[in-house]
C-alpha cells in the first residue's frame, strides 16, 4: 500500500511558484520600471546591464551565461534597437543559450514596422520557450527621458517627420503589459501591439506640451539631411546616427499610422492619453529650460 506521507510531493506542492526574472536593459526606461514592479511584488529579479554585477553586455556573449544562471524567465530588451543589423545574430545566440539553460519564458520588447525587429520576433517564437511579444509604438517618454527632452527644454521640437503621425504610447502602459506577461498566465503565444489611444503629429505633441507647461513649444518639420547633420554635429555616435536615419526615413513613412489594441487586450483597460503624460510630467521639472537651470545654479 502506498504511504500517504510523501515528503518530496508535499515539498513540491508547497514550493512557491515565484519565477526568477532576468530584466535586460534593467536600468533603462522600461527596464527599471519592470525591476521595481517585480521587486515590489516579491519576485526574484536580476538586473541585466553593463553596470550590474554580474554585468550583461550584448556585445560580449561571454557575459550572458552568468546572468542567466538560476533564472526562469527573461525580459528581452535589446540595446540600442532591434533594427540594428547585429540584433538578429545576438537574439539567435542568446535564445539558444537561454533554452539550453532551462529558461521557461521570454517576453520581448519589439518595435513596430521594423523588418529587422520582425525577424527577431520570429526567432523568439521558434525558441522552444513560452513567449510574449510586446510590439510597441514610440514612447511618450522619449520627450522626457530620451533624445527629444532637450528640444522641449529649449522650446522647439525640430524633427523630420514629413507630417506623419504616430500613436505615441506611455511607457507605464508598456510596462504594465510586460509585467502582466511576466507574472500572469494566459499571455503565452500573444503579440501585443501597444500604442496610445490616438494618432499624434508632432504639431499635436507641441500643442499638448505647450498647454501642459503654460509656455509655447513649437514644432519645426526640418529636412531629413539637416536633422542628420545636426545630430552628427552634436557628437552622436555614427551607429546611432544610422539608426535615426532609418527610423525617420523608413519607419516614419506612414506604415505605423494606425492604433493597436495591445493594452486593452492584455490589461482589459484603455491606454493613457498623451495629455495625461504631459500634465503629470510637467510637474516634475524635467522640461525646465536649461537657461533657467543655469540661473538657479549660478
Ligand atoms: N524609444 C521608443 O520609443 C521605443 C519604442 C518601441 C520599442 N523600443 C525598444 O526599446 C528598447 C530600449 O528599451 P528602453 O527604452 O527601455 O531602454 P533605454 O532607456 O534605451 O536603455 C537602454 C538599456 O539597455 C542597456 N544597454 C545599453 N547598451 C547595452 C549593451 N551593449 N548590452 C547590454 N545592455 C545595454 C542600458 O543599460 P547600461 O547602459 O547600464 O548597460 C539600459 O538599461 C530598444 O530595443 C528599442 O527598440 C523603443
């Protein structure tokens, strides 16, 4: 007769099913928020970044194994962008290693309308692990935590959009979807197109920012080559200048002028509007003009 006392089984039943997550880009815009949210809810988290210990560097595959050890799932955030030609090989090699090391789930942050990103998504889909893809529109936070912040500070957004509109999305919504995929069942095998609730031209963005800040922010739709010269003169590395060239010349050609419903599908609620982002962010002081800051610190 079988004993009813089966210690191993009892242990298995009682063992908490808390996953251990490696958060790549764990110091970046989405990553640091993913880390904080997982940490606050009692999950085991490891930050994947060149500054972390152990360090993770996409350029140094020999750093990957140590970061994956003891982990069960990974938030895959490729730097600087999946559109880079080198991304495909890195994602292939990384997913192979993750599979061999027993990782069970991957959640990939991807970009919309980028052929190279689509190729990386396919690698994740056929990796042999559970997967969720969060394919995101451009972030609102590019204007406060990224390349365009200084333009808002200076009062003029000068970008070569040719009038194309984009459904800018709040990073908090993207992160909520990533967290759902990492912590809940039912998101496996799903591709979520996360966008904001409306298409916005840069002149709309300037208007929203002006109204939130109570001062005028203008928009200048500058020629593409003038933009490239400007960022080169500012000292942007050649690799990133090529990325900007690709993003503004190819991806911003109108192909992404449509709303996605990933936030509703994953979370059952609508995405936040740019207006709410602008008014909340205006209170933080990140858009205070540099000359005003100089006066304060002089
Ligand atoms: N910005 C947008 O509008 C947008 C829209 C859709 C999708 N995306 C995608 O979002 C991703 C970027 O995510 P994010 O905005 O959350 O990050 P982010 O704020 O751009 O920060 C980049 C992160 O990657 C890390 N990193 C940089 N170089 C690295 C390297 N060689 N090896 C390992 N880690 C490295 C950085 O940490 P350390 O410097 O500490 O290493 C940092 O944590 C890109 O794949 C992009 O395609 C962005």
